[in-house]
C-alpha cells in the first residue's frame, strides 16, 4: 500500500476504522477496476495532504469480500467516510479531488 494509506481487511477494520478518533475515508476497490485505478492517485494525494486530520484506508474487495458485503458495496470504486464508527457519507464511482475535498471540509466542519 502507498505511504499514508492503510491496507484494511477483516482483521484490522474494526480497530482502524470503527474505533478511530478521527474521520476515516475508506476506498473499496479492486485491481481490475479501471475507475479505481483512475481515482487511486487522488486518494493518495488526499492521504498525504490531509494526514493527521483524517485517516485513509483501502479495502480490496477481491481480498475482503465480506467487508464489501457488510457495507453494501455494489459498485467500485466506493468511498465511504466514517466518523465515530458510523458511515456518514458515501461516494460511488470516480469523482474529482475537489469534490472529495469539499466533502472532507464539510465532515470536518471547515466549510
């Protein structure tokens, strides 16, 4: 996984996401998914630029299908924002960096 991005799976999802003290952006993706590859550099930039304010993790849906099922991920990429252990927002499909940052500012009360 890239620097600043957690590789999430069944073993660490609860501790890293649901028990996190800061908001978490989780990218549900797969290696064969072209829109997932397109958004990956944006997710990497978000992880680097927003470090310390949010946590960023990725779930490979081929490796952790039970997490995708648990959170109702029917299409990828799906980006889910968690805060206080609960889903607070969801984005399905490719979106711009600006759109993600607008959502993050809203979540963090900066808008």
